[in-house]
């Protein structure tokens, strides 16, 4: 099978294609013929900034071709999506059943990759913020896969003012089409705040401006892999709070809640409340181009690799 790998950390250029043996499904695992792979900012950062090259995992969708020992809830021939922890950029991947879910018959693998993981993160971040009807919500990285869905959650949840923060003005029409009432650029003064809630998918140097844009009693939910530092005094003077969110903690620690959110996600999609946005479907062997798109902040929605 074809898979993408890297032997040194660095930019998109360090990725290369190679032929590899088919992996085997272990206990509690599924072997999946991959039809779509979601490219995420955490994976891009891991390739560039990781301490050493490691086989990276990621979001995959496809068809089960074999099940490992002890698997009872899935069978060969079913279409599934989920998170695998190693060698996601490949024609075949091993998916733990705990991180797998079925794809509805009327959805494609590309749509599943664009909706499920990003939608669960968006839902979880929105839930963590405890948004009340009538409050104002700002979403950073609003043109990203998670950001596009977070905008829609905020709009559907009754926020009186939903604002998209993006890196460049050419993304404004795109995010307005997904429900944003206003658009601000990262370099704008005070981001036209204050806001009751900020959902931050960028981190790093943007954390400071985000905290300063909070209203009294505001909440900032950080769900990115970008890190960053916040001055406690900035929270103190606003009576504000900062909350960290990670979907893996829900998947492993609260599986019943995870399953409920997953069911609701597909229901919202069926009702037309949530719409996925796919920037481009890129051949697996051109994964370096996909990473460059995300590093340069040029994507509008999900970037998907297709074996």
C-alpha cells in the first residue's frame, strides 16, 4: 500500500510517499480501506515542530475490510470514520473501535471526515463555554473546519451576535455565508469587542488579544494545539475565565456523552442545521500540498486527502 511518512521534522517538503506492508488489526481494532483523510493543524504542527519524527495519526473514513480479535460491534463491509493513532496518511489504516463510528448511507467518506471530528470539537467547545441565548460569540480560525461548524453551532444556539475572526479579508464572504454576522481580522484593534464568549482555535500570540476582547464575566474556550500564555491579571480584571477543551477526553472518559453528541451531529446535518465545507480533495501522494495550504492559512473549510 501507499503511505506518507517523514524522517525529519520540518515543513511540507519533508513528507514523502513509500510502499509499505498492509497493517493488521489488533485486539479491538478495525482494518479500514481508507477513502478520505482529514488534514488538521495539530498534525501539520507535529510534522514541523515535533521533537522527533513519529508516525502521525489522524481522521480517516472508509470501509472495514477486517476486524481484530474481540471485535463484536463492527463487521467487514461497513463504512466507518474515526481517529487512528498511527499512519493515517495511507491507503489502509488501523482504527480502534472506541474511536470509530458508522457513516450514514447518504453521506460520503469525504463528508464524514469533514463533519465528525471537527463537529465534535466545535460542539464540545461550544458546550464548555456555557453560551446563553442572547450572548455574543466570537470564533477564531473561523474559516477552518472546526471554525465553520462552531459558527453554525453559535448561530443555531441563539447567540445574538456571531463574529468570525480570520487571518485575511478574502475569507469574509465565505464565513458570512456560514452565519457570521460580522468579520474581524486578527490585526484589528480590540476585535470589535467585548464578547461574552470566545472560541479559540488558534492559540499562541492570539491568546492575549482574545482575553482582552472578553466582556466582564466572559469565557474563553481554548481548543487549539497552539499553546500560548495568558496573564492571570487580564482574567482577574474582567472577572473572566479560560477553559481548555479536548475531544479525546470526552471520547475516552465520557463515552456515553460522546455517542450522544455523535448522534446529534448527524441529525443536525440531516436537518440542514450544520453544513460541511471542504476546501479541496487532494491526492494522498500530494500531502505536502495539503500541509502547505494549512500552514499558509489559505484553506476555506476542510482539506481532505483522497487515496
